[in-house]
């Protein structure tokens, strides 16, 4: 009967302490008789007997560094932010023309900038987190995270041209000229009707 009572107490303590004090915890060794079979079944090992083979591991022979891909770090986020800016009302209308005419030029500018800065291995470049809404121009910026300065600013401006209607003018600015010069990427015609606000 004493053995059953001890087992009941051990189980209750394990449940009440949420497993912190388990039935195999060392505090129970004083309560159990010396001929308990729990400890007899455990192999005797010392800390010197444990060899896990980690010295032969592949992680020691090669340094594990994630490869930085320009597509993963800059190009995919740039496209996602562009579509986020377009929203559900503008995006479906201009998507095909943007994908075929404008975005390849954006990719080219980003790749040239990455090459001129020494590659992603030498500088940590990132895309801004959120485009501006309403009728503001900002799509996204490519910046150097080490000194927190923009390198390129990609914008889209809504222009009203007499007799032609509304156009989206895609362009970018560079830090080299103080972000003053518009470098054109192309135009996409909307219609003669007033376009909706960005992010709508």
C-alpha cells in the first residue's frame, strides 16, 4: 500500500507542478527503496562517455551564411509594393502594361544600383516598407540600411494632359543628383476620367 501511495503522490506533484518535477526527478530517489528497478534499467554513463559526433558535422566544415539574392531582397518586395500602391481599383487596369513595359526598367535600375554599390554582399540595401496613398507620388525607395540614406526613389505621378486624359508617369530620382532630376521609366494611359486615389 505504501508503494501505491508514493506513486500517487509522485503523480500529483507532477500534475500540480505542470511537469517541472517529473516522476523521474532526483528528489524522488530518497523516497524510493534501494532496490527500485527504475535506476537499475538506466545505463551508467559519465559526461566523458557522450560523443555526439558534432565534430564531424557539416556545419563546422562550412560557414553557414544565407545567400542574398537580389530577387528576394529587392525585386520581389518592389513589385509587391507597387501593386500595393495601385490598390484593387488601379492595379487590374494597368497590371499588364506595368509588368511588360515599366517593371523591367525598374529591375534594370535596381540591378545597376546594386552593381555600382558593390553588390548585396558588401552593402545592406532594403526597400521602404509602405507606399504613400492619396495622390502622393512615392511607390518605394531603395535605401542603404547601414547609413539610413536613400539611394533611389521610385515614384509615379498622375498627370492630366489636355485632350488625352490622365496618364501615370513612372520615374525615379537618384542620390547622385540630389533627387532633383526626373529619370523617366515610361507612361501608362488611364482614361479621360479622373483616376481613383492610390491604395484604394
